[in-house]
C-alpha cells in the first residue's frame, strides 16, 4: 500500500503542476491574450490523463485506507482528518468531468480562434481549485497520520 500511496502522491504532484500551467493559460485568455492552441491541447490532454490516473490509483487505495488508516487511527485520534479525507476524495471525483471537459474543449481549439472559450477557462480554474484543495488536504492528512 505504501508504494501505491507514493505513486498516487507523485501523480497528484504532476497533476498539480499541469493544472497550474493550464490555469495560467486560462487566466491569460480571460485577460484578452491569445493563448497557444498547442498549449491548450497539450495541457487539456495532460490534465485529463493525470486526473484519470490519480483517481484510478486513489480508488485502488481507498478500501485499504478505510481499514488501515481511518478506522485504526483517524476515526478516534483525529476525526477532523478523516472528514477532510472524505471531502478530498469527493473533490477528487469532481475533477474527472472537468478534466474530460477540458480535453474535449481543448481538442476543438484551433490556431485561428481568437481566444479560449469562456467554458474552457471556467473548467480550468475550477479544476485548479479542486486539485489545489485535494493536494493540500492530502499533505495535511499524511502529516497527521504519516506513511
């Protein structure tokens, strides 16, 4: 379980980086600057793939976590961390439709387009917020329990 948890953390770190770059592109487009269609497509694909990977590994880890960490430690010693974990998991699941939506919208972006659609920017910024929350929450929970 520990090795898979490290893989989950590394994938989440890559996702945090990719979604940060995507959010910067989205913010630039909202301020009137024309983003590179290539970057929009690459970041959209990268974020979608990493969302799927992080959630898939998280789903594999979840049953063991509920028994070995939540029930054995967090439920009594730090219930706030257990609740934070559940909130983090819910936020993580909401990244999937946003990631897929970004991928689909990014594929439609052409060089002749003036700007990224507002929907793309909203999806990118929402994904950034969810990933940032889940990432920091994960760090706080691991700091409470440890590996």
